C-alpha cells in the first residue's frame, strides 16, 4: 500500500490524477475517499482520526457501512466546520 514518493536522488514523484481507494474508510483521508493520490498529509489526517477516536471513544461516522464512501467523505468534511471542531469539553 505504499509507494516511493521520491526516487533516490530524484525529485518528488508526480501526483496521479486519480487513484483507486485503498484503506479503511473509518480512518481514510478526504483525499483518499475522493480517489486522489495519497501523500504524507493523508497519513497525518488518518492518524488524527485515530487519536480523536482514542480520546473521545468514537468517531461520528463509526456506524457508516464500509462501502458508503461518499457518506464518510461528507461527514468528515462536516466535522471540519468551525462549529464542529470542539471534540473534548472541560
């Protein structure tokens, strides 16, 4: 599931226009769910979802069926709205 992002002594590999979805929808980045090339930023986004799940105990989309990628994407975009960013209260 990984690709070299840089060949030895070369520039960064060019991004593909479209890439097949690979991964677990619960933790997948919005770009991955949009069938875009994944990069290091997508790893960070996936990591963030795991940290939130560990801290809060669940993710808003945890009951979405695995094959409903558009629903995952919509819910993840919605979570990024400023009014929805508070995940842990004092």
